[in-house]
């Protein structure tokens, strides 16, 4: 049975080509309308980019909506966590990544539920110890968008992408491992479906056909969203019409990243499929894909961040830990 999982989501930059408050204005509109969608369609599910900081940004403007957020997060309509913010792993320390997950998971649970899926759609490559860090939080999956592009040169000295399967095992230190899925067609391969049934079916069929080339299992991941895009309100209706046109051995549905990756895991185990096993950094691809220019942009700011991180992790926190230990006062440093 081929299963097509449509994931309704947004990818959220708090500040980019607009400033923070302009993006927050759009975030407030997105969540206001999304709450209305949940009210009208109780089965609708939406991923808030695995970031919990968006909840804080929203509630600073709409503090009266906290109970509604808690309601829909607890019910599984609005999926948040495990991250506090989608950070660049090569611009922050490993400890910062651990703290990121500590804060993100705690905040998500405080709101009613944390989605323990290792979703990293737009980081410019992944650090080698990410499987170990994920496993420390009970996360056994990684769904990501950059760092797994391999090329060879043809006889005309042109780069050609090597064929590869999206599903593989990725190992880290100390025996850690995650089931990984690479977003080879990006996190907007089903960005928007037309309300016209014929056009929607053509678009859907092409998206699935492209994934067929890269998939070892029968699970297909269709990402319905992109940067700062709001929920497609009529998606459930469109998915139902698509389903009516599919053969008996295929189905399409609005789904979740967790459901997708667990269906992949189950299929691999039941059928004894042999997945490729990789280790080390996921940092392969052209410079356009990995955007390595970000490493040298705003150098003074990044230098100050490294200094602050180092002082906090290597000086201040060890000092307060020893002070608490010897004084018996466990409230000195939280």
C-alpha cells in the first residue's frame, strides 16, 4: 500500500527579509486564522515548524489565547517542539543545541504535548553528534532538508546528482542512531494544491512521481507549506477528492511527521529492508544548497556570541556549580 502523507506546516524565520515585528505581525495573523480553521475542522493538523518560541512570540500579542493554544496542542491539532528555535548547528555550540532541546521540550510539554521528531528542515548541514543528542531526548528520527546531496562529473565536466534513497540509518557517537529521511524534494514539494480537482490531481501525481525515484519504502512525504505560509484551509476536502481518484493500493491523507516516520520504520522492519547506514556530518552538497557564506557573514556579531557562550559554559556555570555544591544552596543558579 502506497501511503502519501500530506504535512500541513509553515517554516518560520523570526527575522529575515523583514524585521522581527513585521514577521511577528504575520505570525499573529497565521495563528489567528489557524485557530479558526481548527474550530471549523476539528480533524485538521498543523506543524508549527518544531519551534516553541513561536508560541511565546504570539502570546505577547494575544495573551488571552493561551488556553486555546493549550487546547489544540493537547489534542494534537497543533504540533510543537522539540526545538525552542531552529538554530544553525555550525554557528552555535553543541551545548547550545542541547539547551535548545531542553527548553523546547519543556515548554511544549507545558502547553500540553511535545512532538518528539527530529525535524531540521533548513539548517545548513547537520553536526555529526546530532543522533546522540536526539537519542538523549528519546528522539529516534531525523527529517532534514540540507546536507545529503552527492554529485559526480559527467563527460562534459558538468555536475550530475547521484541517485540515492531518502531513507537511511544515521549513527552518532556512543552507539546512538536515528532513522533518517532526507527531504530530497524540499519542504514545499506540495506547497499548495489548487481548488480545481483536475489541476490538484496533476500536481499531486507529479509530486508523488518525483518521490518515487528517491524512496525505498512505499511512504511518500508531501510537504504542504513553505516559509511563512499559512495553513491551506481546504486541504482536507482536496485530500478526500484525491483519494477518490487513486487505485485501491494507494491512499493520501493529511498526516504528521511522526506518523510518516513510524510507518517507514514499521515497513523497514516488517519487510526486512536494507537501509544504507551512514555516520558523520550531513554536510554534502553544493555551496548553493549549504549556504556556507553564512559562516562569515556578520563576523563581529558571531565572534561576540562565541565569547559569551564560552564564558557561560566554561567559566560562569562551573563556578556556580561548585559554589552551590560547597554552600548547600541549590538556588544560586537556575
